[in-house]
């Protein structure tokens, strides 16, 4: 026969049940908290990037990009207006001094050359003819002058005769005056003729000199055209690599138009590009670090282009080792202009753990295998190293990985 359980007993059983449930929940929560605490205060060493603090130099750099270019590139242009007749080599080919690159059709220029030769010959013949004409004209003047001398002598004799006749009573005074007048006229004519001779001599020299200068100009033009004809066979003027060749056979090219570019691969330079926000920080003469994979090359900024295109400033870098075997034309590289440098300071390899702020917290390994949070003061920084002014001594090991998820942890156990 069933009996009713007293209400007091029912309440006691319910109270015990709830106590058991609450205790179990506390145990589970404690276990979870302990597990989380254990996990949050420990980390596997394999997941960390460690670096040892050391004494060395640190440079502050700007980040930019660059392209490797030949230190010297010869531009070969067309010496004449002509048609491309034949191509011997293509871009990318290595050449030696004297190797043929392409050939131009020079028939039209050759005809002009022959025409200029004939014109020069006519000019020279004209000079000879002018000499003869001038010599004849000068000779005629000299003869006329001699005639004038004889005429003056004759007029003087006429005066003497007129005077004798006048004394003898056979002549008149008017005859003497007329003879003297004729003598004065003849003397003036002789002076005029002498002046004509002097002027003619000077004119002859000037005319001949003018003709000779004209012939010299024509001869120089002819020599220049001959030189252009010799250059119409486009050849390499030094050893190197062709970076461009005009391959349009049959096309007409004007004088001065680019036919080929020849790069001397014995040396290279870097064309750098940086945002114009940093234009005031770069200057000619500042050191530059160029990185090719894991190799660093040193250089000097030698020129800053004045124009800004698409908010980009371009500059030239002269490499100290411009013949390094890693250098290749058109290669893209990382370029780091050096704005400041500190020597013999405590430095640590750069990593994600450094945020770029002057003061920050990092984890430093202790001899017991644990890592402690430590506040450090940061100085200069670049892509390789960070200067530590305070907080870390040389020889200590630092976690340089990103430790932002442990920002509230003061100590870490390294597993």
C-alpha cells in the first residue's frame, strides 16, 4: 500500500539533487578554466621564431622598388633616310665589336654622294677659271698703267716743246697751258688706274678665298655623306647584348631614328621608384641597400629625376659591385635608401613581434626555459634588424613572432 512522502522529505531530496548538480558544474568549470590557463600560459617552441640579441650596426631605411638596368646602353640610330633591307641579329643576341646587326638600302644616298662629287669638281674647276679671269683682268690693268706712264712721258715732252717754241716766238702761251692741262689729266687717270689695280688685287684675293671656302664646305659635306654611307651597314661598336632591334624589313626609317639598342653587361645600375611622400627624405649621395633574394648589394643614390609621375619619384643608384653575377637586365629588386645609421648597438632580428612603436612589450627567454614579458625601448629599424635601446642585453634570446594573443600574459612556459 503506497504512502505519501512527507513534504519535508521531498524538499530535502530536491535540495541534495541541486547540490550535486551545482558541485558537478563547479568541478567542470574549474577543469575548463585550469585547462585554458594551462594552454594560454604555454606555447610550443616549434611555433616560435627566436632571435638572439647581439651588438652590431642598424640602419634606418625607406622601402622602395627598383629595376636593374645596364650601366651603359648604346643607342644605334639610322645615319641616313633609307629602307631596312636585311636583319642579321635579333634582340637578346650577344654581339662582339664589329658584328653586323642590320643593313640599310643605301642606293639613293649613294646617288646623292656621286652627285655631290660632281658638284665639288665643278666648284674646283670654277676656282681655276676664276683665277684665270682675275689674272687676265689684272694683267689688262697693268698694261693700261704702263700705257699711262708712256703717255705722261709724252705729255711732259709736249710741254717742253711748247715752251721752247714760245721762247723762240713760234708758239703761244695757250699751247703751254693746254699741254700742262693734258699732263695733269693723265696723271690723275694714272692715280685712278693705280687705285683700280690695288682694289682689283684685294677683290681677286677675296673672290678666290670665297670660292675656296665654298669648295671646302662642299668637300666636308661630301665627307660627312661618305661617313654616313659607311655607317649604313649597322654594326656593333662594342661587345654586349642587343636589347632592341627594329625588325621591320622594308620599312622606311628617317635619319636619327632608333634602329637598335646595345647594352654593355659588364656593369649595371638600379632605377629606383619611391612614393612622393618620401621625396623630401631622399637626397643625392645617400647610401642605398639593394636586396636580391637573400643577397644585399650596397650602392649610392646618384641622381633624382625632377619629374613626378603617378605620385612616384624615380632615382638612379650606382652599385659598388655593379658587375655582380646576380644582376640581370629588367630584374625587379627591393631598394632601401638609408636615412640614418647607428653603430655598435644592441640589435635583434626584425620580426612580426615588433610593432614599430618606440616602446612595446616583448617576450624574453629566461635560463629556466620560461619567457617573461618585458617592456623595451626601440630605436632604428629596417628589414633585417631592430635597435633595442633599453630592456634587452646582448646574448638574450627574444621571441620575435607575433605574440599579440598573449598580451595579457606575463609569463609563458615554452614546451
